[in-house]
């Protein structure tokens, strides 16, 4: 566990409100002597000048609501008294549709839940299906999946960082973040031919092994990427406007984070040191040397610090994975589960039969059920599936971190100013495809 390096220290209540019930004033800058420069709270409303409460909509047309989310706000002046989130319809019916698809046919649907974490979702689903099948994947496949998941985490955090900067009013870091994201997409495209929706796994292996010289390209990325993260931090971490728009907003105490079921950076920013990779390891994560960044104040600023530190930790994991990447096959040697090579399917009778049976009927796991969770960029992503012995799951359910984390937004925005709602909402890092599933 590693505590984030918070450069701006302030006294905060657990509610984010001062003694009079008004939003806590936050520092805007640090002077040359290192003293925090604060803004005085506005005077209290004169008796008799308070007006009626007003209802307004934030979204769904506003880009800061990330798709089809509508927040109904009850305002007292510019102070949020109540927030009612309404989720619309984006990608629906995933779970029911999956009950009519073979296991490998479900993988493209996992791309579209959290489309900023497609490889991570692909790996998570494959791990669940493989537990049902009783499959042990190859060592090379394990390492490649770790690389895919950490690249996916980097992509997701870069999109969050860039779009949150736009939401709050910073433009340059957005360009830097998306430039690095493009480099990762180029690597994924060279690997499997796809960028956003990768469908990178198969039950029992991967869609493809990495091409020649791919590791060299990944090495070049991991060497240059931390410098860009440092540059982004130099621009905004101690920037007075950024600090003023993030410190003390949307505070969640550790107990509140646990009670709301928060996970991922949302929970860790509140001081809850829970990471599935550490607490319930998979893909040999327990053998990798990395730290779990943990915040101290549970506000928007700490969520930013935690995610930035996670960019560095993911890079650190990828560097270790590249060093330990073994030779050997990427898929298991069982053509009742995974397709035989195309060359064999067209020249060997037994391989052709296996190919035909898999495509037409699909592999069949034994009776059973399982729940497999991984640490996605947004928190604990879990898949629950039940097998009745057929080639399709009789039940498939998803535990989406975006849906659970979003449930805390009424608690986080109440008592804050209207303009703060955008920053607090952005700090949750939601993708509506994972909520409207």
C-alpha cells in the first residue's frame, strides 16, 4: 500500500461542509512561503432574501454527463439540496443475450460494456469461463493477459484524465493524454487488428499471439510514457485553478465508501486499500512487484492522484511482464475447447471435425457455477455464470463497478455548488455501457 503524495494539505470535515452547513472553502494556491492561500466564505444569505428551490437537469445532452445520464438537481440558489440520477439506455440486454450465445460468442459483448477497458473485460470473462471448464491456461497466455489488462488500465485512466481536464477547464493535458492513448491503440491494432473493441481473448487462450518486434514497440512506449505523466502532473497537480476545483469536493469517508460498495480508485482515494489484484490474486499478480496507491481525504483531488499513480504502477507491471514473458504456445492443446490452427483444419480430418463441432455447437463445460472478479480500471468487475452442461450459459450476470460507484453521486454532490457537480461526476469515471447493460 502506498499513500498518494498529496501536495496540498487542508483541514476537511467528513461531509465537506463547514460549521454553518455551507460548502467548505478550498485553497486556490500556495504562496512562495508554502502557505496556503484561501478564499473566504461568502457572507450568509440575509434573512428574507432566500428564494424558492429550483429543479434543473444536468444532461443527458451535456457532454460532462458521459452519454445518457440525467441528473435532476434541486437547488437552493446555486447549492445542491438533492440529486436524483436517471440512467437512460445505451447498450442493453447483454446478460440476457449472453444466455443465447456460446461462450466465445459472448466475448464481443464484453467489449461493449466498458468500451474503454475492452481487453480487461475480455480477460475477465475468459477467466470465468475457464474456471467453469476447469482449464489451466499456458504461462505465456497468463503474461500476455497481464500486459493486455494493464494496457487497458492505462487507456481507461488516460481517457478519464483527459476528459476530466476538459470538464474542469484544462485543455492541454487532454491532448497529451490522448496522444499516449493512441500509441497504446497502435500496439493493440498490431496485435489483434482492432483498436477499441478488441475481443482479444478466447476460452483457453488468446485470439492471436503477439507479432514479431511487438515487444520492442511496447518497450519504447513504457520508456517514454512516465515522462508524459510527469509533465501532466507539472501542469495541473499544483495548479491553483485545478486545486480549487477539486480539493474538498465529493468527500467520501472510508466507512461511507465501504457502505456504498465503492471499489477501485473511488474506494482507494477514501483510504480503503482494496485491490482485487492484491486481495484475491489472479494471473499470478501476487508475484508482481507493485504498490496500491491510497488516498487520505476521499475527495476529487485524491481520486486524481490515485489514478495518476496507477498509471505509473501499470507501467511498472508491464515492464516486469515483458521480462518474464516465456516462449511456448499461447493456447491450450485441447481442440475440443479451442479452435485448431486453420492450416490443420484444411488438411487434417480430425482437426476439421473439431473445427466444425466448435463452430456449429460450441464447447460444453460441465455443470456448475462460478463468480470471477478482476480489478478493472473502475473497480471490481465481476462475472457470474451458471452452466447446465450445454454450450451456452443458462445464466450470466455482471457486477459493473460504474453502476455501483455512480450510486454514491447523490451523497457526494449534496451541499456543493452547481459548478462542482461536473467535477464530482467526472471523478467517478463512469461508462454508461457498463451501467445500461
